[in-house]
C-alpha cells in the first residue's frame, strides 16, 4: 500500500468511522493507520496514541453537534415543536449516515467502567444535548418536567440504537422521534 499524505482532520474522520464500527478497544493502531493509508509508525506523527486520538474524535463530534444540531433547539424562526422535530430528525440522519450508531453512547458504554479518560468530554456533550432538549420542552412544560422529558428522550434515543444494532430495524429511531413529539404535545 503506498504511503500518502493525509491531514489530521482526515485521520480524525477515519478514526471516527472505525471507532463507531469496531469500538474503541477492538480498534488497533494498525487498523487506524491502514484506514488512513499510513504505516503504523507514521501514524504517531499525528497523534501520540489511541487515547489522544479518541479525545480528538470526541471533540470533533461534539463540535459538529454544537454547531449543526444543538443550535436548532434555539432557532427562533421555528416553532418549539418544529425545533424538536428538526433537531432529533437531523441527529438521527447524521448518526445513521455511517455504520455503528451513536459514537458518544457507544463510547460511554464501552469505556466508562474501564477508564475515566473520556468521561469528562462525554458528560459535557450529553449535558449540552440535555440543555438543548430541555429548552425546547420548556416551551410547553415547567422547567423540572422539561428536564425529565429531555432525559427521557436521550435515554430512549440511546436505547433505540442498541435495538437497531441488534435487529437492523431503523424504525426504532423513528419511533423515538414520534414519542418525543407526543411528549411535547401532552
């Protein structure tokens, strides 16, 4: 395989795809280097190791959601119900566009009991996610109820990914969206 020049961003993108598909522990440095068209030794030019790369991948995912998904919750040009529908639908579409499900949920399940290295980043991501959903639900419900509804939506979404992975049935994700809207309307 020829050695090629790749950007740090391309390394992060390829790592994201591999981590989503194979998980953190099953993805080796050799796998990562091969996905980027690099020799394993060349890979260390970009990152000191797999932990540093994972932190960068988590940061990249968080940055994307912070700029492209979560802001929908605060878009005053949409009704609150439209915000909820558009935000959750976009999240489903983005995460479903590549194999493996929700990276943040996957990594939380895979690594939280093994290492604290990634937990702070994942907590910040999920707190921002909950804040966005809470803001939308607060248009129809008291703040404490809005927070509980947001938590329920996140838990249900992450659980739906487990069932999608087991069955291949993406309808579970559409059902999450439908139930989130029903809770908004109630």
